[in-house]
């Protein structure tokens, strides 16, 4: 196995230009980023007010196909506010996948709500709608029009599907479940800008959604995120509380509730505008990279390149391999690839195994536990030369 994976590492390096150590994902700046940032500096509009914030919000909403986008400092902040404006309250329970980045659970905790972990599907790596409904039937009861966890006595308020590595969750059945049980759908689309479910962009399929623009995402603003919604009133409220809940006035400081200083700076939004202009090129390059990996691994026994589901189009944010446990040890593969100068990482530790969330309610997590041992990510930066057009 050692020689095989050493050879694979060299092939991965060749695909990416054999330029020494190959990171998992790098930001790509090949457009008007410098021009727009220079404009911010020369005009002095670098902070929380400026034309690029409004422009970025407008362009983003248009691209996703929602009425409004509210730009904020990061994806976690976006999800925090999305949950808050969706009506999640202290001591509510919120269904989230057990296999997601900790930010999903943290955002729930910021409201003093409780994450409730659901198993994932092997086909999408996101919430399995069949197992979600089975779990609801097992632990849920409707009282006064609300879904109650009969084991804890708490209201279950919302479902947060996450589109893992950009691959769309099968969300229509989840929407149906929300309708039947009176749950709010809040999308964690942090990783899926440019991904579509049955022709509709992710992030705009529920009441509200959240996107991340961290430095390793499909496009970046350095650090940043956005709240997405088709509800104008919710968007106005999100804008208000993310700008410290301050009423507009020429000189007075008046605030009507506890707000958050979550505003995206203008200079970051300027980068975002330039990045968004190139997103179709980035996605095209990532899809081409997927073809290279499919060719590389098609004859490697016990390894499968994770592909988009039949009902969706993925942005292929992070290239993903599924290992057969009987053929390949996850940690041995990770050790060999990283030792050969190819950055690779496992999927996240299941949230129910982390100290802050070990006490939280959970469903059967058999697929989550299996995927934790099988999934690794490999270098996913758009191919050099593919994005200069």
C-alpha cells in the first residue's frame, strides 16, 4: 500500500503543477480584486460603510436567486443570525447533522438552544431525510401545534441541513418533514455557493440560509459570510441587528435591542465582488479537477471519488475520497499523503464525540460513524491556468 499511495501522491502533485507542498485549498485571485481594494483605500471607505457592501449583497442575491443577501463578518455569524431571525429560542432543540463542522453546532449554542444530532446519508454526506423522519416518530410528539421531544420535554424548533463539501442534500423530503411537523428550515450553505438542487441554488430553499466566504471557500472575502432570504422583513431585521441594532440618525446613538457588530467591512466586500465575477470559472475548473481525480482513482481498488448526487450540481468545493476500510486505513493514507507533500485531512470528528456536545440528544448515528472512518479530502484548489480567461 505504501508504494501505491506514494505513486498517487506524485500524480496529485503533477495534476497541481508539482510545486512543492500542495495545500488542501488556496484562495485564487485572478480578477479585479486589487483594483477594487485599491479603490477602497484611495477613497478611504475601508470599514463598515461603502459602495462595495451594497454591491456585493446585490450581486450575491442575484446569483443565488433570492430577494436579499446580508453580508456579515463570517459564516458562523451568518448562521447565528439566520437561526435567530428564524425564531429559534433559548432551550429549543435544533436538528443538525452529526457530521459537520463545529460552527453549525456553535451557532445553535450562541442562542442557548440545543443541537440534536441526526445521521447522514452515504449518498450526500448530509442529513438523511428517511432517518430524520424515523427519529422524529420515535422521540417526537405534537403538543399545541409544536413538535416536542418527549424524552426531554423541549420544543424542537428547526432543521439545519448542511451541504457537505458543496454536495447538495436531498432537501425536498426535508422540506416536506418541516411542513408536516411545523419545523423551520434553516440552510447551512457555508460550503455550497454555486451548488444547485434540482435547478435551484442552495441557500435559498428554506426560510433563511447562510453562506461562508472564508479564505478556503469557493470564493473568499478574506473573512466573511452572508444571510440569504426571500423574506424582506427578515432581511431588514438581519441587517438591523448585525449593525448593532442602531437606528439611523445624523448624530445620535440609539439602539432598540442587543445587537451584534457583525458588519462586513467594505474592503472585504470589494474582494467579494471581484471573486463573484469569477465564480463560474472557478467551478468549471473544479469540475475539471474532478475528472482528473476520477481518472487517477478509477483503477485503484477500494477508493471512490465522491460525486455529486443525481438530483444536484455540486461546486466540488473540496475533493473527497471514500475509502474501503478493508482495503485502506484512513490514518495510514493521511500519513503517507502528507509525508509526500500532499495535504489531506479526514472529515470532521462527529459532533457528538466532542466535549462541548457529548451530552446533546442524538439519533442512531451508524452511517456517521462509518463515514468518519472512510472520508478524506485531498487538494482542491482550482487548476493553475484554468481561471485566467
